[in-house]
């Protein structure tokens, strides 16, 4: 079974894949490397601003990282506020069906 990685593990993987040290990233983003270590070890939750800076540095979609943080972008929050029931119904219909198919295949 594949272990799920939270935001911290994902960030560590992205940093290591680029061959960057944690101190280098800290200097680049003007944050302490000890704070970044706490984020990567999931002892601290980074601000969405830091997530955006990290996504720029690692050249990844910030929304993918924010989704792991369970923080939604402002435009998505607005859509949910305006169309909450339809959004949830659409998500459940679209992704709930996929989950059910995957569950049946693994059974």
C-alpha cells in the first residue's frame, strides 16, 4: 500500500528532487531553515503565501500544494459560497463514482 504524503513530505520531495538543501531554500525565500524543517516534518503549517513562494521555486502548481494543505484558493471559496450544493453534488458525482469503481476493483 502506498503511503500518502502530506504537504510537508511533498515539499521535502520537491526540494530533494531539485537537489536543494534546506538552508539554500531558506535563504532563497528569506525564512529560517529550522522553520522549513518543521514544515517538512509537518510540525508547522505554512502560510498560503509561503506555499506560493515554494511552488514558484519548485515550479509546481500552487493549487496542488494548497489542496494538500486543505486551503482553497479565494476564487474557489467564492464559487463554493455562491454554489455550495451544486459544487458538492458535482464533486460527489464525478469523484465519488471513480472512488467506488476503484474500491470494487481492489476488492
